[in-house]
C-alpha cells in the first residue's frame, strides 16, 4: 500500500500493548522465575512483536526481540537460568525497545549491538540448568501425528475436556496476518491445549496462508470463553466455534453423531472493532452537551407555558437523550490499568537504584475513568509514587532498627464512590514530621515561629502543596527540588477534584485524590449568590448547614464558626464577587474541602444538585481570572459559572 499511516498507528498501539505485557511478565518473573506460564507469556509477546516489526520493516526492533525471544526459549526449555543478571538485561532490552517503538521509523539509528552481545552471552551459558528438553509438552503434542492425537481424545474426555475447533477469519485489509494469528494462538493456549492448527505453525510464521485459521483446542472452558479470547484480537471478521471432528469420529452411530453435532454446534457471530480518536469522542460529547441543554430549555418552556400536549414527546426525548449521554460517556471510559500498569516497573527501578526493598500493591485497576481525566492524572500519580519511594520508604537497615519489616510496602488503591473515583497512595514509611515542616516554613520566611506554632499538624503538613516548599536536605534526581506536590494539587483541582494528605510520623503517609468521572459533564451543587447562580462541583462539597449570625465569631480578623468541635473559616461569596446579599439573619453555608482543610462558603440560597455541561471560558476575555473552572448554560438560557474551589480563595 502507498499509504501506510493506518498500519503505523496500529503498530504503535499494539507494540505498546506487547511491551507492557513483557514488562508485567518480567516483573512477575523477578519474584517467581520458575513460573512456566509467565515465561510463556514473555516468550509469546516477544515472538509476536518480532513478527509485527519484521512485517513493518523495523529490522532493529525485530532483531532485538528475536534475541530476547531466543533467550526466553532457552529458559522455558530449561537450558539456561533466569537469574538477576538475565532479568536486568531483559529489562534493559525492554527500555531500548520502548524507545525505538516510540519512533520506529528511526529505530535503525539505535545501536543495539552491545545489548545483543550481553543477551547472547547469557543465552549461550551452559551447565547452569537442568538437562535440556527438545520441546515443551505443548509443542510436543502439537507435533503428534493425527493418529496419535486421536488416541488421546478419549483420555481428554475422561478428564472433563471438550475438543473444539475454532475457525478464525481475518479482515481482507489485514496486513499483519502472521502477528494476528500468533496472538489468537496465544489467547487460546491460555484456556487449554492446542492440538493442531491448519495451516501448521511454520506456515503461520512464514505467512503461507490466506485469511483463515483452524485451531483444534482441548479445554475445560465453555465455547463462549474461546470466542471471547479471539474477540480480543483486532482485525477479525468472523469467528466460529464448534465441536471438533476428532471427537465426533469416536461415535459408533454415525447418524446420531451427526445429529448431536448439529444440535451442539456453537456458531459465533462476526466480531468487529473500530478505533476512534479521542478528538472525535470530544466532538461527540460536545454535541450531546448541546442537545441536553436544548432539551432542558424545551422542558422548562413547556412547564412554564403549560404545553401539556408536548409532555409525552418531551418525556420520550428526555429518555433518549439520557441514554445517548450514557452511551457516549461509556465510550470514553477507560480502565485505570491503562496508567496503573506503568507504575510497578517505575517503583521497581527507583527502589533498586536507591537500595530499598519495596512491595508494590495495586488494587482497583479495573475501575473506569473518562479518557481525558485519565490522561491528566498520570503525571500527578508519578510525582506521588516517586515521593513514596524517595521520601517515604526508609532503607532496609533503618527499617530494621525501628522494628519494621525491612521490606517497605506501597499501595495504590482505586475505589468508586458515588459520582467520583478516589485514588489513594499509601506507604508504611517514616511519615512526615510536623515539627520539621514548621522549622522549614520559618527558615524560608513563610511565617514567624509564633504563627507556625499555632498551626495544627494537619495544616502544617499541607504546606507541602505550596510551590517551592521542600523539607528535603539534599537534591536527588527523584525529588527535593521543591516541585511536585504543588503540581499535583494544581492539576487535580483544575479538573474539579481534590487532594487530601494524611501522615503519621514514623508510621507512613496517605495521599488521596478525588476525581470526577468525567470533565465534560459534572455533578454540581447549584447555589444562588445575589442574583447570580453558580455551580460547585460535588467532589469538593463536604456538607451544607444553616447558621445564625450570632454563631459567627472573629479569629485574627477572619469570620469562623465552631462546627462539631472544629473551627470552620467562613468566606462570604457575595463579598468576594462584589454583589449584594439577601440580608437574612440565617446564613446558608456550603462546606467544601480545599487542600485537606474545610472552608465554609456563605451563599444566599441552595437550589439543588444537577449535572451540568462544562463550557470552557474564553481565555482572551477572562485571562488571569482565578476561581472559575468554566461555565454552563441553564435551562432558561442563562449562564452559570462553575467555581474552582482550589483557586477561588
């Protein structure tokens, strides 16, 4: 084809997936180097990437993956040992592969010879493993003669295995045919034992076939599991799963056998997938937003003018637009594993460089977020986890001196809570010393010693979110330059989220990010201040309460109120916005979280909660104006500003 851009994009996406799979497998093998399943995953991913790269003409990538594949083949045949030297070398290979895959057109300029020599040296080691086996068990069975295979069918049936034939047809436009079938075989082999393929494995590798692959599989799984395994592969136009002829041939009653086969045949409908750019999804979301705004306007007009005849039609329109909104939002949702998967390797490398022993635990990676939110949260999590390794976890010697396990623990936990997702990073390290923070604040001239002593431990720890604030005594390549946590706070609050920091000196630290599910449509608390209506993102709202003016006290020139034993600072939004208040003796307060502390926003009226469509503000007009995250259009056509609690005060 003259235009290869489509296939280059496909290669970029799928090479990243295979490299991630190799990374995860290698991290697991570092803990359990004898796990044959993980060894096979590593081998297959390298094999598939090699085929894809060779097809695209990226010879350097193909050569390096081929050498890594050979090493893993030696390991799975027990001809060499996967020790720390081999694992470090393979990690080095993955780093170079990732670099080349980012710009494959120029990958030939990368000098891979020194690394290949290191891999060959490990591959050619002798006498360090058990006696070699010519083929693995699975490979040996694939090479059985058809007669021998049929002899094994009865034994497999006794063990509860079914023998199925999976017929896979590729799209006519598929260019990476060998790579596609290699992934199909890998997925099916994880569910059972592959008895034979038509065409045979050698022809598949050499691309001596058309578009159809027939795989005979022995498995205890249901046929739909085999279907799902194939569905995960791109560019498949048709999949059919049915009982294999090998099983039917063992019957004595051919008529009954044929009938049973017909009744048991599982025909799977064709499966197709489409890759859609995030820009197109953004455009679609904007159109849905405009549709919802106009729907609300129509419903309000019908209600005000008592157009009863429109009620039924509008009820149907309301249902359809809500369903359309849910479908569009669902199409933008991506599991957190898309970014979580990169962190185990990062933590492992940082820990090894600093001589620390760390167990990294990830939970909730299947929880989904809007792709835009996911893209924005990646960098803040990198800052947080690097701080956990560098500032949090102590050296093994120090931990043992304090009676701790010499291996530290870092947890990254995601939870779905109402209309937002909470991501918490925990470590069981040394924690944060409030007194050291007070000393640093005074030393940097941020406040007097007297003012610092008046701050609560929680407030003083939140100073770490200020630009340039760092208690690190030395600058390292990981942290200590006074940047990081302020970036985290700015980024998360800019999305309508919030950050909470908790730490106990000597025990550890926890940082929780509260994130909206999407930044296009957010759940908001609508309030009235003067004649204007404003939206406060629910992710920032803690509660609301009603106060008498007599309950308000003044502390250091600021209005505060005592709520459940805690001092709550008050901010009158009418004064902040320069508008008149209603003059009522009873005050309505919306309590919001900001930087780990609560603040009460005094408003004139609570309107209620509703979902609002975010429209970005025109920076040419409102450049430099803080406190607003955007605007939304209400049902009556008026504009309501959305408050950015992080920059409002």
